[in-house]
C-alpha cells in the first residue's frame, strides 16, 4: 500500500510539472554574402604623433591643427562584391556634437579635440582602375559621386554610407574584388583646454564593411 501511494504521488508531481511547463523559441538569423571582404589599414591602423608641444601646432580660430597623417587602406574580396563603408567612433563622448567627426578622448574631463578620415579621388584604385567615391545619405536608396571621400561617425550620421564605383554615374557601388586608396587622418586640438602635465591623445574608430 505504501508503494502504491508513493507511486501515485510521483505521477501526480510529474503531471503537474508538465502542465505548467513554459516554452521558449530559438531564432536563427544571419547574412550570407557571395564573398568575404577584408579591410586593412597600413601601420596596423596606428597614427602616432609622438610628443608635440602645443606651440608647435598651427593655431586656428577654434583650436590647433594636428599634422595630417596618411595611411594606406585596402579592401580585398574573395569574389566581386558590392559593399559600402561605415565608421563608428569609439570615443563618441569626446566628439563634437552634430559635426560627424571623431573624438580624441578626454583630458581631466575635457574633450581634447577631433579627427576625420578622408581621401582624394586621385589615390582611389578599384580593381586596377581609377575609381570614384560615391555617397548615400539615405541609407543606400540613392547615391551621388563625391570629389573626396569622407567617413562620418555612424552614431551621428546613421544613414550615411560610402561606396566605390568605376564611373561617376553608377546608381550604387559596383562589385569589386580590390579597392586601394590613401587615407588622410586630419585632426585638431580644442582651444581653451586646461593643461596640467602631458595630454594623451586617445582617438579610436572602427571601420565596417556593409554588404549591399
């Protein structure tokens, strides 16, 4: 009799647990692209200014200009692919508001300054041919050729895409296997900073390929 009572209790417990069982869903997402593209910056993506005195820099109405530094930038794809670039500022808390520029970090809670990434069309080569930079400000719905390429902070310009084309009349980025250009990093230090000791520049941005 005790055995039967024990067995009945176990069955009742299992039935109750089963009746109250919750459910969960598994969602599988992802993007399959026809090719894999790899971006590479020269010097490991490091722009090094060394030690500079503020008095050595060119003074402007709003600050002090840093010397322009240039890096090679290439994109190699395993097969022809249409893509665009976006960039995200990893120091956005120190970047100028509504300027689409990238911050240089902070010094004693003061925003140090900004930098931008740009290139001249003359340095742009697509699959061995002189190319054009094209830009979309509406998330890829329409495109326009631009004289110089500029990467903007996606956090401040979320609809901006930068692509590449063999002709200036393309409606969008042309499939390519190789893009090469010279990227200029151009920055400045804010005026009116309180400097107590050395100030360390700490700019950082991530360039991302968006497949179209």
